[in-house]
């Protein structure tokens, strides 16, 4: 996933639908995580918030939620990518009392007007008590 000009939550964007597909408004859903008002309770919640970070162009959040041992030094998002929909296909562990989990998903996007999708099974683990993205397993 790639670089796009950051659009921050707040103002007129806080009431728009959340890109993660939860049905809630961005401001009370993933926007709250992006702004640091709350943290993801499950691996799936973190996966959803990371998808939304790609959709709104927030590479800082993506880096903050990446496990330190696998996190890149920099992340550049592609402005040609517009992330349009997230489908959660499967989860394994990653609940409130787990320390690891996996989330299989399909992320839909448009690149220069053409549709595409990313299918991945992401691994997550807790670090400093919070869920972090580890890698694509």
C-alpha cells in the first residue's frame, strides 16, 4: 500500500463513514485510533484502523502501529491509490486476552482509475500491551 496526501480527521471529515466498513462514523471509529484517543482492542480492530489509515493517507499511524522489529524506517504512500473497501475474510486469535493473532483480508483499491485488490493474511502481536502489525504471514 502506498503514498497519498494526508487528510486528517476532524472538522467535516469526522462524521463521514469510516473507510473500514464498520458502519460507524470515521471520527468515532478509526479516527479515534488515528488521533490516539483510544487503542485497538483486537487484532481485527487494528487491521481495520490500518486499512483506514491507508484510505485517509496517514503513514504516521501505520508506522506507530507496526511492530518495532519489522517496522520500516519510512513509509511513502502512493497518491495514485484510492483504497475503497475492506473485506475481513478470517481471523485466528487476536482477541482481548490473546498475545498473537492473524487477520485474512481483501482490500479493494483503484489505481489511476483501474480496480485492484490486495489479499493478505497479516500477523499481529502485542508490544508494550498494544496490538501491532508484524508482517504478512
